């Protein structure tokens, strides 16, 4: 479920990173896909970084069980400015998204 904040974009990224750390997750990647889109095809887009997070202890245990564990992407959290000052932080519950309906 997304959360909405009225803070600067930089503060929202910091708050999301801090919240992940409090939950035992470390941010291992920050990807600005839209920067690449702008460079490649010249299309502007709002700030929208992907924060890739994982729990290093769980990752290490999982890798011991399954050596293809690295093919699973880290948990992704998206931070975006949705309307000129209102910031949304969102992530998908992987387990719930994989359940059959």
C-alpha cells in the first residue's frame, strides 16, 4: 500500500531508506530508470527512483539453499513525486502478488 508524504523529494528517499533499515533491509541499489529513458529517447519524467533492498542475512541463507537465488530481484520500493510536492512511497507485497485469485 502506498504512503503519501508532504516532504521534499530528497527527504522522502531518506525516510524510505531509513524505514527499510529499521525493518532489517539495506538499500543495495538505487536506479534512476527515467534518467536512462531521457538519455536514450529524450522523454522527461518526474523523479522516480527504484530502491532495491534486501536483508543480507536472509539473502545469504537463501543462497545456501538455492544457488540461483541471485536471479530474484531485490525488494523494490518506488519513491515518486505524484503531483508537485506530494510524494508517494510504494512497494508490492510479493507473496500477496503471487497468490492465485
